[in-house]
């Protein structure tokens, strides 16, 4: 393509992108404020991420790592577990101070204490993805880490410590390049099964050196063969069986990155969405018996509206338009739009990215972690997007983006559109890093969702939500009895002020991360909750009526 033709094509693309931005700006006055404050220095968190860089530019360096937020010790406070890389071949290693994953206990006063060593969860593997759930139904959250190399399952002992039970559980999964991970109940038997995403067939011996225009670059997923994912069925006795082939998920190989498990068609069975990097995304439809058929193309979410496979990174789901169906948002590579897939309720999705104005301003950047959350409690779920390039020398040959950039906050206008409020929503959005995993949870139990970001080669960013308004909220933790103990896969509908919202419990989401086990509902100005309806995995239904607002409640299955 000639330089002039390239300029014309680029200009046309820019014009196509600009009109939703103008439309969104016109609606900005109708959107309530959000105030996210950077409190990282005050938290006492000293974790620093490493990608194991050795100068060889191994592809696995670019995709590390995710994180998890959850209450590991049952004190009602959300704790933080950061994954870390590890020295790769050729990297210097300090035998007295190897990099490890880090668990920080929430002290309840805005600070966190490093309890990694005492808890026994300082894995020294190359951490990529993480999921948290009570796999043995004893009321305690367990941790699964998806590595480059053998994976790790930590069983929660209930006394603040964990035990590595990987070998006896049979879930090490070999020497592959991990990705997102998730617990789900594939057959409604009350036991949580385990899905492990895998990226590409990389080894040190097949490493690809890439030089473009005289500049060294990291190889991409197309330089390697795709890898099949693994599905483990929970045997109910602390062990798992590999059912990848029997279930149908091994019928296709992909380049997994982020993932989320959801009931997209509201048939009571949990399906699986996999984001594949520069390949078509997967949607594994569950027939109810734990067998899956890949229907991403038929469902309209394998490719974007232009029929192009994206550099798919993270994914989250939520009912952003409050129509009772779970929608999808995926992040993408530089020079691509992220994609907002609206669930039509008829078995397929529509790419409404441009008309919704969802992430239009992120076109120049690489996007990674993402999550839906109602950050101003107005009853409409907003979007947070983590940004940062993977080529650390991008500034030498491109002026469109940089390695470290700001993250993005998209506020839901309530009419199916989003407004970019990144520059007016507090100093937390001024931080520039090369971000990866994102978690959204209420860290200080004040009814506002906070944000934790894992940054590559740097410390994390902790954003406290200081938004002020007169809006109310409700947070719900499920406790299954016949269903799995965490209620993973259950759908909750909350009606307040005449508006009904729906949310689902997930284990593993975003970019190789985990958050949001405690469901959060912004209620706007409604001062009573008229009805809460819980549809558990397996079909049982619980209904509660006339509840107070601004509360955290636990709903135990069939207890009333």
C-alpha cells in the first residue's frame, strides 16, 4: 500500500471512530461522577512484579500476570493475591530471595500485611492465571494457579494456612504455558470442576527471535502452534480426572488468554468463553451433562463485527443493559477496538462496540485486564480497562502509543452507551504503567467497588473509590447446600426502585484473574429492596422480599 493510500485508509478509520466519541461527550452531563484515588503507597503493599526478563525476549514474559481478590480467612475483608513471574533461562537468580506470588491480608484500616510465608502460598513458579473457589465444599476458599510449567492447587486449611495438594489432586497439568483458569460445575452435581486455559506450544528450544526494521521484538502467538485447554472433573473426594477429550473441549486448539464461565443462554447450564489471541474466540456450549460444543462463530463472538480475529486478551461478562441476559466485553491489541458483545437473548451476540462507544479511545493501546462493576451505585455497570504495551521498546519505532500508559474508565450512561471519564475520575486514573490483571472488589466494606491493578515489571496500583452521592447498594454472598458451597454459576436477580438487575457468581474472569465472588448491586436512590431471587445451579430457586439497603448479606440455599 502506498504512503498516501495508507494515510487515507488510516484517516477514514479515525473518522469512523470519532463519531461515537462525540456522541458520548454530548451525554456526559447525564453521568454521575466517580472518584478513584491512588492509595498504593499508604497500603503497605511492597509487591513488585517480575516477568523473568533475560534479554532473550521469550513470549511468556509478555503475558504475565493475573491476580485474585477474595476473603481467604473469613473475616469479612477482601484480601489480595498477586501472581508473579520467575527467572527465565538466562535471568540472574538470587537463591536467597526468589520472586514468589504474594498474599496480602486486609487489616481493615486501609493497610495490608504480607502473610505469604505464614500462609504457605508463595509459589515460585511462573504465574499466569488464577482462580479461587471452595473446590471441596468445606466452606473455605482454595487457590488454583496456572503457570508456565506445573500448576499449583492450594487447599485452604481454615487456620490461615494452605497446603499444596496439586499432586494428590492430579491437577498439575504438565509443562505448558498457562492462561486463564476457572472453577465451574459442568454437570450440576454440586462439585466444582476446573478449566485450565493454555496459550501456545512454547519451549526454550523453539524460541523465535524477531527483528523488525532493525528493532528486536517479542514473538507473537502466530509464531507458535496453538495449545489445547484442559478440563478436570471433580471426583468429589479431593481428586480430579482429565475429561478434556470426553467433554469435547479438546476437539479444538486455541491460544487462550482470558476466560469466563457463564450461562449465556439462561438454560441453567454453565458455558465457557475463551479469548484466543489472534484466533477466533471459543464459546463452549454446555448440553447439561458436562459435554460441550464449540459455537463461537455461530454465536457471533468468535470475531468482531468486521469478521476479524482480535488480539484477544481479557474478558468479563455482566448484564450491562439490565435486560436479563449476560453480555461480554473483551480487550484487544493496539490498532484494534475492544469488543462489546450484546447478548440478544436469542442465542447469539451483536458487536455493538461503536454504537455503544465502548473503548473507542483505547484503539491505540494494548488492553489487558477488564471488569464490569457499578462504580457509582446508580444501577448501571461500568467498565474498567487496563492498558500497556507488551513491546517495551515500542517508543523507538511508533508514536501512536507507549509501553506505559493510563488505564481507562468507561461510565455506563444507562441507555446502552458508555462515556470515557478516565481524565475526570480522580488521580488513580493518572497513573501510567504497563498493566495486566485487574480485580474489582469492595476492599474497605463501604459499599463502593475499589480497583486493584497488577502492573508488569512494577508495583501494583490500588485505587480507593471515594465517590460521593446519595446512592444505595446491596452486596450478596451465596452459600450453597445442595449446590456447590460458593454458589458458583448461580444467578441472582435484585429488584429495587422498579429496576431489576441480574448478576452471576464466577470463579476466574478478566485477564487471568479472579474477583467479585461477593456480588455487588448499586441501587440508585431506592431505599428498599423489593425482591431478591436466587437461581442456583441445579435449578432450585430461593426468593427473599422486602430487604434493607446498604447491607452485606449471606443467602444460604433453601434456608429462607
